[in-house]
């Protein structure tokens, strides 16, 4: 035993432990007062209290009870509607509830924007709060129990819906948001009661043109401020603001300015109601008539993931699709409007002979077989000749380039490929790049893998003018210079076999013109500027007699005596991608996004008339100005 254990107490009184309350046992040991007069003797000196081992007892707990130890260290474990949920610290209640299948309604919340918590429809009950709490703003806590379907919560949701619809014009029959509107969806689910408003509704500007691409209906706006926060936080161009007070509060541009950002149409995406609308898409189609196919934007080399909305054989709009590595949830306006080339100005039939103004030599009613025979006949005498050049467009998919350039090397004997494509354009501070071609990186990788030298387009023009090149095989006819200027150069070619998607002055000079499918009409991949390869799916059948570039290359290979048995883009990839080492780790099948996924727009497998969405008309729909 230590000296401290055997030492007898002195005549002084035992002082209570530091911080102990005055009525604690330590303060009342013995019968004498805790502070006796100086020099006084005590008959019964106090004895130090000790536990079984002689150690002082633990101090009594003071203050709030200690926090419970986490059930799953590093995570937060709680209960949502009777279901246990395990989430990362900081996860809000909306996201936590989603993970176990409970839906908490919201308007102002967006997972990529700051929290506003002003719509109040997401208020729910929590075990550690005396009042309802906003689920968007409140992170989950260890051991917390939240309830999203109690009568109190339901009444709150109904009251919020009634408030939001109080001054709403309810003009759903003419609203482009119909079918995609959260006011409609939540009214049917959480309110479904008639209005109790007595008197007139607050009137605001009905068609406020904010800029070149966006129009605002201030009467439909519920002041969720998503658009304002988006412009402030994502492109960092604060062009929108909230003006006024109370029922006369409104979204608007600042005086003397307009919404002219290259990302203005993203405000239409984030608007949960029909307040912000695209001037391009407005009054063009109903959402429930459209089908959506996961695809890739071809507006620039960024390669944003998109959903292409289409009906019959026309594309109506592009919308951004979630991709954390490339575009998050956004896309630029320039790329969004690039869909129009899919609908107009297409090459729809094969042609033999040049179109030179009034002296056309085109053979009419040419079948695909006749076109292949004519192209092979023109190319056969030039196989292996230095006078035959190959032009490839970085708008073509990897599959098109694999088949086309394999044909060029193995069958035509080419050793180099000239790179065409769209000319350089403007870049911005966020997503849009100066290179307006979606697959320049893929073209470089394919050419390298096949052992072909990549040459700039300017050398092709010089070689044709010098007479060194007299024949040209082109996989895509997009050129990085003025098309009319190159058409004058192409007129000097004796043989010009061109696979083209869109008509142009260049295609008019083709001696054999083969109509090619757009990327939206076939499956395939693009490799964007950072080397990320993405799959896109087929939306609808090719227009006219067009077929993919790879199919033309396959048929030409067979016609010229080579071997090619590809019947799909998938087979082209499986047969030829092994030559490109950079494609080795890409799994073509597993990388495929879900087909035609659009939650909330096409919930039913077919329309009321029995036909699937997107196939409600046969042939080209009536002209809609797109």
C-alpha cells in the first residue's frame, strides 16, 4: 500500500471534491461542519470514502447526458418511418429518406444548389425537435427517429400546397410544363382540395422575355429561387433576382439587363413548375408524347451526358443527364440547341454524280446496293495509290471510325488519314470547349491503334490543289473551313466517295454520295477530350435510306473482296476495338446507360391508343419550325 492509503486524516475537515454540489455525500461526511473554527479539535474525524480497491468513487455526471455511441462507426444510424437507415454524416433527411424508399416532397431543394428552405413542404416530424423541421436543411443525427406520414405532416403538406396554389393561374391546359410539373404531381398526392380563395388572384406579367432563350410566366412562379441560386452558384453569372414583397414578389432580371448566359436554359430544367420555359421548345410538343433516350451531346468535345427527347423520327430537345465526371447535372445552351441538325438538312438518299447547279448529273432512284457497287467501282482502280486520300470526321463514333479506317487501311491501302470536322469556336469558363467536335480524341486513338498517320486538314487542301490527290474517301463531310470554299477544291477531284449525314456544298461535289445515320439513330461510343469513353443508345430508326458509317464501310469492304461480317455497332466494337489499347478497359455492354429512362414523363408502357410513346406518328410529323 502507498503512503496515501495508510496515512491517517488530520484534524482538519475533509474538503468535498472540486465541483461537487454542497449537498453531495462528500460535503456531509462526519457530523461536524465543513469549516470548523481554527484550532478546534474534532472527536470523530472523517474517514476518506473509498471504493472496493480504495480508489475515489467516480464523480457524479453533470450537464447533458453523453451522446450515444454510433451503432455504425463513421456513419449515422437512424430510423425513417420505422426503417433503419445508415448514411454518411451530414446527409439531410430528404436524401436519407430516399435511400429507404420514403418520399419527402420538395420544391426549393436541389442536391447541387445551396439550401434555401423556403417552400416548407418538406417539413416532417423528428424525435429530437418539438416542432416540424425542414428535411432539406436538417442533417440526420445518430439514433434519430423521423416520421414523414403522420397526420400532422400530411396536414402541413396540404396547407403548403393550398398556399402555393392560392394565386397560381392553374392554366395547365396551355402550359408546356404539363406532364412534368411538380405542382400537378404534388397537388394530386398531397392536397386534392378545391381552392378557398375569395376574390381575385394577384396578377403578374404573363409572358416576360428574359433573354434570347428563356421566357418567364411570373404568375406560375412559386418563388422557390432555384433559378436565382443556379445563376449565382453554377455559372457564377448573377443575372436573376427576387423583387417585390408578399404576393407581389417575383423573379426578374436586373433593370437594363437580360438573361443571356450560355447556361440560361438550365434554369428551365431546375424550375419545378411552368414559370421558366424554353423559347425553342415552347408549344412544340407535350411531354407525354415524347420518349427519352440516354445519349451524348455532340456540340463540343466536352461530351455532356444528355437525354434526347424525341417523337416519331424527330428530336425535340436535349436535356442534361447526371454524370459526376463530366457535366454533373448541367449543359450549355449551345450544345442543347445542337439537336436541330438531326432533323433538317439531312442526306436521305444515295446519289451517283455531282450536283453542279443547273447541270446535275445525279442518277435518280438509286438503291443502296447500286450505290455500293458504284462506289466500289470508282475506288477499285485506286487501291494502294498515293493519289487516294482518306478524310475522317471527329463527329463519327468510335465504331464508325474503327470500321471506316480499317477499311481504308486494309482494303484501300491507306497509310494516313486527314482530319476534318467542324471549325474551332468559342469556349467559356465552365463546360463549353473551343473544339466543336465530340470525338476528336477517339479519332486520334483509333488512327494510332490502326497504325495510320494523322494529318491536318490543310495538307489535304494543298495536296488536292497540287494534283497529288485525285480521289477522296470521306467518313463524314464536315470540314473546319468554309464549306463553299472547300467545295471548289473538291470539284477538282476525279473520284469523291462521301458518307455524309447533312447536306452541304461539299456533298454536292461527291461523285458517289452515301447517306449516313446520325448518332441518335444508332448505338455507339464517343471519347471526349479528357479521354472518357461514353456509350449512347439508339433512339429511333434512321431517316430515309441512311445507315451508319460502319455499315457502309462493311459493305464496301465485301464489295472490294475483303472480309467483314459486322451486323451491329456492338460487333464492330468487339471485333476491332482490341487494336486500340486505350479501349481495353472499357466494357461496351456494362457501360450502356438504361434505355429510355425518364422518371415522371413516360410512366406508362404505352399511350391511350396502344402505341408506345414516341411512335404516335408514322413518317415525318407536320412542320413545327424546328
